[in-house]
C-alpha cells in the first residue's frame, strides 16, 4: 500500500492498544513529527501509563499540534483515536489551521493485539478495555471518511503494515492550494448570495 500525504498534513493514527501505531510511526516518520499521547503522559506525570494524566497530556498534545500545523509541519498524532469526539477535536484544530487531515487506521485482529500487550511490561491495558476500543473502532470505520479526513487508509495485517510506503507532496502544494480555493469559493458564494438578497 502506498500512502500519499500532503507535506503539511495532520496524520491521525487510529487503532486499539497493541495494534502497532507507535511502531508504524517510528518506522515512517521523524521523531519530531510524532506527537504521542503516551509520551505526553510521561511529561506531565512521569508515567506513560498513568491514565489520570490523560486530560493534561492531551492539552499539551493539542497545543503542540496547533503550533506545528501553523508552521506547515507534517504532524502525526499517535494515540488510539477510536472515539469520534477525540478525532473531532483534532479535526477542528486542522481545520482552523487550514491543513489537510489524513487517517491511517491499523485494524489488526483484536487477539493479535492482546497477545502483543501480554508480552509487554508492567501495567498492560486490561483486555476488557482493548475489546471496548475494538468495538468503538469498528463502529467508527464506516463513517470515518465523512468526518472530515481527506483520505482514510486501512491496514488490516502485520504484513500490510510492514509493506506500507509513505509518499509526501511538498508543503504548500496542490492539496493545500485546492483547500484554499475551496475556502475562497465558499466566501464568493456567500457574497453572491448576500448581493442577491440585498438587490
């Protein structure tokens, strides 16, 4: 699979715990391009698995995301992102900064993910929480494209993840220009509508 990314896009990784999001991100993106919710938990609480730190961690993640997108830097959000309300917060930031949003979904079998988590160190994610994430993910898949992502890529196996290739367009290229043209078209339509009402 070839994944095409605008050079200034927000890339949202979507997948349950143990699906390989962080491994995928580290294989394809520079460390400075990746905003990891786990790492931000470590920043605020000295413990990447401390779920009580999630609100503060995501406040920092959202702030960093906004600043990077404002500068036109491709940015990868490495979190589960299986809930619509969480994705909506990310899409709102990308929309405010006029950057394209691309979703990469790692939809590996839940048993594979549980096996991986079982081999990790202390305080793994409980199986019931992983299965809940899996249900939320599959409830979201049919409508991801309608949420506001320019493109949605779905990876369904370890082999597909290993074979994936990333291709980037230059920053500020046709994709961003097309978005700007659409925004101008909306403003022009609004002005035209107002002129007709005032006539």
